[in-house]
C-alpha cells in the first residue's frame, strides 16, 4: 500500500465517517503514524442525504474530501481502499490494495441497509445510506415522472407517481416530509400534464408510532405534521413482498415503482472476527475502552460497536453522537496507553434527538427541552449547519436553504446519471 515505515506506532483507522474523523482529529501530532482507509474519498454527512435524494441539496455540499480535512498533518496517510479482512494475531489487514500491518486498528465502518435477508426487497427497493444511493433515489423519482407522462394506463401512471417509504424512523419521516413538499410546490410546475392529486406518499412502520425512539409528544406531533402534508402513515404494518409494482403488506397492498427502504441497518464487519465477537445486527462487542476482548490493539467505535453500560444495557443508539464521543475518547486513551497511563471508560452523554418533517415543522427532544414546530425547526437547522464539515459546505447549504425557503423551489431536479440500483 506504499505506506512508509515509521518509528512511531501505526494507527490504522478504517472508515472516515463521524467516528473515524474524530479519532484522527483528536490524536496529537508527532506521536503516531496515522493511516485512514475508506472505500470513498470523502466524508458523507448522512443526516442530510434525504435532501440530496429530494433535489434540495447538491451531493458535494454534504460530502467533504478526506484528504483535505487532514492536509496539514505530515503524519497522516489516506488510501482509497476497501478493507476485506483482519488477521488479529498477526496484527495486519487485507485490503483491495494489498496488506498492511498495524499497531492499533480502529474499525469505524458504520452500517449498511438491512433487508433482513429478503433478496427481492434488496434488489427492487432502495436504501439510503450513501451519496450514490441518495442520487439513485433522486434519479428514479424523476425518471418515474418522465415515464408517467408517457402512459395512458391510469394504474401504471399511479404506480409510477406513488412513493412508499418503509420505516418511520428519522430517515423515513424526513424523506416522506420532503417528498410531500416536492409534490405540493415543485413537481406540479415541472409536470403540469400530471394530476398530482393521484400521487400518494405512504409511510409504513411496523411499530405503533412514528419516530419510535423519541418521546410520545414528539412522535404524535411528527405524525400530525406528516398527515398535514398529505402523507399516509400506516402503523403496525409489515411489508411482506414486492414485485416491483405492488407491495404486499400485513394491511392493504400498495401500488408503487418507488420503494424506499429505511427500516433498519446492520454491520458488515471485515472477515476475521468470529461469531463470539458479534452480537445482534453484526455489531462488534467491545469493552468500555472500545477494545475487542482478546484481540490486542483492535478497537471498534460508532455504529459498528456494541458496548453495554448501565444506562445503555442494549448498546448505544446508532446515531452520530456515540461515534463522535467514542472517537474523541479513544484518541485520548491511545495517548494515555502510550504514556503508560490507565485508559478511561466510555460514558455516553446523550445530547438528545431531532427530526424535521418540512419547513417550520420539526421535533426536538433535548436534555432540558422538548419542543415541536418552528422553534424546533430553527434548532434543527442550526445544529445540522454547524455539524457539517467545511466552511464552504456550510455556506452553500445555508444559501440553498434560504433560497428554497423564500421561493418554495428546488433547482436540483437533475437526472445526472440514470438510476442504477446496486448496493454502494
Ligand atoms: C439517512 C441517514 C440519516 C441519519 N440522520 C441522523 C441524524 O439526524 N442524527 C444522527 O445523530 N444520526 C443520524 N444518522 C446516523 C449517523 O449518520 C450514524 O450513526 C453515523 O454516521 C455513524 O458514524 P460511524 O463513524 O460509526 O460510521 P459512518 O459515518 O457510517 O462511516 C463509516 C465509514 O466507513 C467506510 N467503510 C465501511 N466499510 C468499509 C470497509 N470495509 N473498508 C473501507 N471503508 C469502509 C464508509 O465508506 C464510511 O465512510 C443518519 C444515518 C442515515 C443513513
């Protein structure tokens, strides 16, 4: 992989997501050789993927080149590669570019969409875990409207216009709200020949409420917001099958050629970890220092890590903050270990959760405040703007939001590359 030898211990970080970035940012210069490996050459800000999918933002305003983030560090090396397997005994990894030895290996590989073993759903529906997947959704939505114009068959036209989203967690709720706004303000301008009263947006959830991890107050309000935008919410409903046009559910069948799957994630850790290292969803079991027990120098952080604590006996939620906080602490702990000091245990500080359903409609459960509506929406925008990587991206996103707010329009209705459904 052409990484020079170094007198400093080598820390290999796999994954430049929220956790991977934080550990590197918090490692002091001049103490380690740092190698970051990612199969993409950019950090993707996943919370705003839904805006790329619904033509609200360009993909490059939520992605940032990994090399640029660490350009001032001479101890930093980036390789664009996929890590295939780990040999924990020999402390080496096998990647798509070759092999590499490590002193410390940090897996921050996140999750991918979980279709729960249903190959048909995996083939015919779309996940939204990456920038290419979000662009795929944008392309398919627009291509289906182009196709809807060309058919006289009413049923076929409705199936091309309808959208079904499975999973009413934050991703599903935010997507449903954004597509409903497209239907109200944007699509009728582009496709005046189509009757948008015939377009349905369905949000299907297996549990008995939307936003299951949030407070009842926020969940109920989000449900009301969705209904006010014309989204049909189906609770306690499970998808059973899909043939590309009709979804069979435990309730009524639904007609659509756009099925978005936001109903779960799981991890695909590199080979080399045995069954006893993995728990539900293939998360890797770690101790309070993010170490994998019995595997010297191997750490896992973020969505891919499963750590039991008193307050989180079933592991931490798979959201950005645990990844960020674990990355920060592990950087400090690696320095402590190198200095012969004792490592500190991880304790998650829950900063709350939020979701936006549309303009001036959001819900926020913060440690000292639960709020819904316009104020929550302003908080949501501020938090997401500040969390974006890169000053340019913040300015571009702020400009886009302001522009879209005043003219109710979304200009990025482009089919740059045709829809191609493949896991990315
Ligand atoms: C659509 C969506 C919306 C979300 N909204 C929110 C939100 O509003 N608030 C919130 O807190 N959280 C949200 N999340 C969850 C949040 O994004 C994740 O919890 C967070 O990204 C986890 O960070 P991580 O570092 O563990 O992994 P990730 O950020 O997923 O990063 C993993 C990285 O590893 C790389 N990688 C994976 N496998 C390999 C391999 N074998 N070889 C090389 N590279 C590899 C990937 O390319 C990726 O860059 C959302 C997630 C999604 C998908």
